[in-house]
C-alpha cells in the first residue's frame, strides 16, 4: 500500500446502526490504488476504527460533491442508503454542501435534505424487479423476490424473523447461481403490525448488519407490490431503530412483473459518534 498522508481527520457516523468512517477527501490524502486496501484496514473492528464502510467525500463538477464508497472488505459499492444519509449530514456539517444537496454515486445522482440529525435521501429509480422466484437453498425450495435499489437485493418473507439464520441462509442466497456474478444482498422480512422488521445480510460486509437503507427500501417496495403495505412504510431495523420509506407506485401488470416505482425516499437519523485522527498504526 502506498503510504497515505497521516494523520487523517475523520468522523465516525451511524445511520440506524449501519456505521461508517467519513473523510473529507477533496484534497487527496489516499492514492486511488491504495483506497481498497486502506478501507479494509481501517474498517476492521477491534484492530482499527471499525465500520461497515468507508466514505471519501470528493469534488464534483456536476453536483455538490461525489463520494467513493467502500465496503468493509475493500470492495466498491454503487450505493448505500444509510451511508448516503451520513454522507449528506457530514457534507452539510463540513460546509461542503447546503441542506438541500445533490451528490454523485456510481448508481447515479442522489438528492438529499438535512434537517438536524434527520436526513432524507431520494434514491435512484429501482430496477430489475423479479417477484415469486423459487430457488433451491440447502436442498429445500425457497420463494423470494428481488429488486435493485442502487445495489441488488433479495427479499424473503419469514414467519419468525428472530429465529431466522440470517448469516447462514443469507450467505447461501448471496452466492446463489441466479445472482452471479455480482451476488446480492439478502433481506429477511416479517410484518409487525403496520411496520416491517428487516434483518439484512450484506455482501461486502459478509455478515448481518444492524441496518441497510437500500435493503429497507427494497423490502418496503416489494411489500407494497405484494399488497401488504402502502407508502409510507415504516421499517424496524435489526438495531431496533426506525426508517421511513416513501415512494410512488404505478399499477402492476398481471403477475406483478412490470411495475413502475419512482420518487423513492429514505428518511431517518444520521448520528455523529465521534471525530478523530487516523495514524499509521490504524493500518497495522
């Protein structure tokens, strides 16, 4: 790894339990060919700062800023809903962007609005909807649904979410042949009154995370497509925090395979945990 310019100021933030390291990278501190390795090093829990992802905020010619987003294993993700909310509040705090802003991601331009610790982001338009797919997992049939809300998601409705093997079953679905070569994130969903509890296995993290914004959006939209919900949809995360998903939905053709979903918003808290400086020993 090329040695970054230490010390590096950073802020640790949490979006409903999904935690991130954010760095103002408008003046280059980390060389592009070292970023993935750097992300994997600083995201290690107990050995470094520890986080689900690293977000670098950089200059943009077409928006208020652009981000580089890395999962905890150093892989690049196109989009992350909770990360987007944290990035928006960070950029507002640092004077990089106004309260209403736009920023670049690999999934497209994202609009966001900051109001105190609450942040709403307008997601990219969902695509690649597939309902009622039956696959074989661990020698048993399993029905699931899938939707790309910036990154690919599988959604599985379960009767008892607390007893669901999120890590084992999630990993098996994540690597299933129908989702190759990129793989998928996997969301397990149970209706709780007027809300939905969601537990997510995230690719890149390769484990259950306490929240997933794009996964919450996919779960809410698919619940609506199946007639189980209407916008706005309240999502209860693994960390027992709350996210609101708002969207407009067109009529669904026979079989539910051709719906148009638009104006998707993800709203919830983006909390500042602490600010600090990274030193060389954070990479050991």
